[in-house]
C-alpha cells in the first residue's frame, strides 16, 4: 500500500451541459456540474470542505468559492493545463489523508466554443511578456504547432505514420458512437482522417480534438465516508505528477513526456504495473498525445506506439480499451480535458457506462497532459 | 512595417541584449562562465549550474532543424497572410534550441537535420526576428 492508496475515493462525478452552450457562463457550468456531482454522490454542499479548480488561464478558487458559497479548509488552484485535475486528485487525497479536510470538490468549466463565436480573443497571445512567450509567439508558435512538431519528430525517429495516428482517431470515434453525450458520433475511417484538411503538418483536422463548451466536477472524500454513499467508491490507488517545461522549445526531447515520471510514481504507489490496467483514459488533445502517453506510461516500448495502436487495438472490442467516452477527439473538449478522464473512469468502475461499458473493469488509469506536452499527472483508480 | 500586426517580443532587461544584437543582424547567446554552457532563452541565472557569472557571445548562427511543421491554421488572424508558414525548432551548434520560421525554402524540401543558417527579418524599426534558411551548398 502506497502513501495515499485507498485513503480517499471519488464518490461523485458529473459533467455540465457539454457541446455548444452559448447561453451559460463558465460559473454557471461549474455550478451545474457541481450540483449534479453532489447529487450523484448523495452529498450536500455543506459537506464540502476542500476546493480545487482551474481554468484555461487559471481560475481562482476564491472566485469559485464565492460563487458557490463554499468556505474551504483546503484550497488548491494548481494550474498545469489539462493535467491540472489529476494533480488536484493527488493533492485532495493528500489533504484528506493528512486530516486537513474530509470532502473536496474539484471543478472546471470553459465556454471555449461560444467564446470564439462571440469574438472573445485570447489577448494573452498578443502580448508575449514572458521570456518563453517572447521567443515563440512572434513566430506564430501555438499549441497545435507544438504538438505537430512532436508528431513530426516522432515520425522521423521511429517511422510512425499518419495512418497509425489515424488509428487512434478512428477507434476513439467508435467509442463516441456509443456515448449519447458525444458531439461527434458518425463513424470515420483511416482514409477520412488522412484526407481531412492538413492543419499543421503532419496533423490533419481529424487528428485534432474538438472545441466545445463544457465543464465537470468530481467529489473526493475520505475512505470512511466513501463506504456509505450512493455508489461504490472509486478508490484512489496511486497518483503521480510532473512537468518538464512550458514552451515547446524548452522541451528536452519532443518524443518523451513527463508522463514517464508521473506514471512511474502512480504505478509505484498503487503497487501495480501496466499489465494490471483494464481501461486507460489518456488525454487526447491530438492523436500524437495519445501515442506518446502509451509509450511513456509503459503500455508499449518507446517508439512502438504506432505498432501498438495498429489494427484498432484501442477500439471497442479491442485488447486495450482506451478513451471509452469518445475522448477529446470526439466527445468534448473545452480546453482542459483532464477532468473528463476521471468522470469516465469512475463510471467504468461503477459499471454504469451502458453500451460502452468495458466488462469487468476493475482498475482504470487516467493520465492528463497539459499545455505544450508540458505537464503530466496520472491517477489510478480501482473498485472493491 | 508600421502596420505590423503579429505579436512582438515584450522586451525586458534579461532579454534586451539579445534583441539589440538581433537589430544589428547578429546572433548573440548567453554563456555561463562557470560551467561553460550556452543557454537560451536569455535569463540572468544559469539553469544548469545556477551561477550568475555570465557572458554574452556572438555565435555562428548555424544549426540543424530538430523538428518542423508547415502550418495552415495560425493562432492569430495576423498570421493568415503567411499561411502556409514553417514553424521550426532549430538546434544551434552551440547546443541550444530555439523556435523560429524557416524561410527561403520549398516546403517539400524540408527535412529534419537539414543544416540551416540565421537570417534576420526587420519587422519593425526596433525588432529584427532571427529566422533560418537552408545553408547554401557551396
């Protein structure tokens, strides 16, 4: 048993309205997801005494606390892009294990799709004040470009092909077709992916995630309280976190992410190995992101991700069920997708996923990746 | 040049020497006087050995493409007229990596490890951006 193994569990999960939600603000979506997650757990707002949140440009826990009228004993706004929420799980479990608080709300929302339509520009892009940004933004560097640079390098070093990356998008779409909440449910083929418009070579449109409005919330509580709630607990078995850089030009090796560090820590804490994982929920802002995680988390060797996903290994019925809700590629992605990995993992452990349920799912791994392949955090969850 | 709409570096004291030299079409990097390593981007402390003992040194401007992408979808409208443009990471001979654009090149000729050399683009009266082109074969 590792330091935090089974000291806490996720007992409530929910997403807000997802997809195109032009009539609701970020805070409304956070409130909606939170109230649904509390209802899912069978808990009241007054039970919450810890608060973690993050948003695309960070998000003050004070602002969320004020809006929801929560006065926490433990508060954490760790911001590492889409990997933030798996970090929050580790921090929440640690705070609960240390007796600082009992029940932590982790929440997020963003109205990214509607903000674009409304013409809300990312003004930060125009004012590269940090040292990092002033040496990237003037060249038109940005997130898709960063991931494309990694994909190009992986192809060069290991012979990875566009068809192999497309396997991931096709398999994820198959899972999405089984998720009534998913935005994109029409099946696609490998040819569809590689003939979709080139966005940043070698990444095509269908190698890239959606842009939607969406929020989510999860409730983490102590082992003692978790045993007597509405659903069986999704036990936190192991966690790990790391980051290696901020801007892609400072990434030491474009083919190796900090998932290597976060994954090793999580497996060690859980006392498990890659072979013990029944379902993997991996951050899929782009197909290349998934490929790198499969290697860095030890599901295959470095450079062999392309072979691993060939033949629809990760699709429904495949030997490696992955991104079972349809992922950021086909379900929803409002900018920081990591919380949705956890929501789906908990539902898989409860066995409530309907058509897309993986039979006998007992151990699920979630891995968040943030910013420009900059951060990673891993959470391994299990059921009794 | 007055109409330049793309993001410009918000220069501060740590990075000013780099941009002042770039304006003269020279590439200068910081080098640690204690551990001997070059570093990029500029910062007052050596990220390798944490020494403040630093000198600036003019460098060759030669390097190799570490990775590249040809972008059709820019982050900002201001880049739209450049599409498609090549965003690249270049490893300089001195052992540092920088983001840049590759210019004076057919996109189908781009290759990782391709030798490149610095050229400067005067984008405003104050700023010249170091970009790279394939090293001419002599």
